[in-house]
C-alpha cells in the first residue's frame, strides 16, 4: 500500500506545488508522510462534515481543493469549524492534502476542466504566472542496458508538441578503472576497462528531475553511473491563471449564460451586460476571479465567466465594455471532485498501488440559495 508521501508524488505530477501562487499554502496540511493509505476521499472543502465523512468511510487521506490552513494559527479549538476539522482529523489519524492554485494553473487542471464544461476551444492561460523550466538529462549506458534505462526515464520526458517518449542515443566508448572497495558490474579492480556505451539524452521538466534521477539510478547497472544535467534556456510551456478561448459558434449573452448555468447545474447564476449582446471569445477563472477582469479585457474577451463578483467589479466591467457571468464560486469548482477522483484512481490503477481506493465526497452543496418570490 502507498504512503502519504507516495500520494504526494502522484498529486505533484497532476499539479506541481511549485506552480502555486506565492500567497497560497498547498501540500500536506495535516498528518504523516509515512502513514499508510488504503482509501482516499476527494472533496472541495475540508469542512467538519467532510472530515467526519472521510473518517466514517475509513479513509486515511483526504484530498481537497481549498486549504484547511492558510495562515499561522493562534489557537486550535473546537469552537471554530477549522478547529473542529483539525481536531477530528488528528484524533482519527486522517491526513489532509491540498492542491489549490497549483491545480488551477496546471495544464489539465481545474481551469481547463471548467473551459471544457462551458464549451471553450483553443484555450490558453489568461494571466501568465510561470513557464516550464526544462533540463536535459544525459546518461551513459552500456549498449545491452539502453532500453531498460530508457524505459525507466521515458515517463519523465516532456511532451514535444504532439509527440511523447522523445529521446536520442549515440554510440561511443567509455573507460574506467575500478579502485579498491569497488564492486564493478563490468571488469575487475585495478584494470582499465573499455566498454561500448550509448549516450542517452532526454528532455525533462525541472520539477521531475529528482524523480527521474532516482529512476535512473534504480535501472542503471553500474555502481556509479555517469550522468549530466544541463539547465536549458529553451522556453517551456507558459502556464497561468484562468483561461481564454472561443465558442464553436457565437451566441447571445443570455443564451450563453443559460448554457453555462445548465453545464454547471446552478440556479444562482447572474450576468452583467446587454442580454442580446453577441459573445464569441470567452475568458474564465474558477472560484473568485474578478481580479482578472483587466486581463480579460486585454485578451479581447467578450465575457468573463467566474464567481464571487462584487457590485463595483460589475460596474468596472460595464465601464470596460466587457460582459460578466457570475456562475458562483462553488459551481465553478465543485466539478473538480469527480474529475480528480478519476485521475487519481487511474494513476493508482496504473501503478503498483492498484489496491488503493479513491472515492468522491458528494456531501457539499452551494451555500447560496436562490429566492423565488
């Protein structure tokens, strides 16, 4: 069975913690890295009823989008919801892991999921926050072990356009003389050895380097394999908050707002702008994203879809000539529960941890209700 640390590794492949905004606090919030995990629950918020549900379901790990702890705490008591969650989790031995803005920003993360839900194509980040940092990993391998070492490293290689599993190999001769205390795979102590080797090169993301090197050392036959890591100036994929894309066909604002409401199964949607206005280019940000209004205007978007829009932000949108659809914080983010559950279950099924179960939490509802007169 996996440890909590193994699940952190899997989550970091989906949403590397390094992508998170500087003010954020993703990662392991409570628990032990060495704790065994047999069952995992995925939820939006680590509120007391969700923590209790995870404990009742005999889960050892709760993974949420919103962090349980944002800032240092002066006290932890059951007088607050946060304190009750912490107390319940610690008492039951439940670990809590969070992926927040790193999941918003990551390719294939929450904002890409939202874009797919509301019908956008040709999407790109709305506000660039970072670009992938790349490295070239070079290792020298005896010819009859190249495929084993290459196979161990291909999972860490970066996609190049529409191509995966990219590598390069070139032949040459390696020499070495084992010294006293060595246990050489080839040759004998004190004798110069000449070996036909392949120089194997692969492009990897900087965030995966440590795991790639660990896999290399496990697969390589040599006691002391020779490898090099080169930081690259090549610009990787640009990543960031929000998305901007296009609809398959233009729609009136009132029609598109209705489609967004149906797609997100919400009855609390509001919009700003002339109902008959035509929209084609759409910006979005899950959760609370009105701070990206100027970015949406600069991107030439006809409408920004987000949640938690305030009165003066709506006036700012009117002044800027851009429409707004406030679909709510909860509806634009609760969609992550089932998607992340499926992704984690798939990752575990394709690993040696196939016995670990992942279940979604469907207890939570939007705290806002619509009043009908």
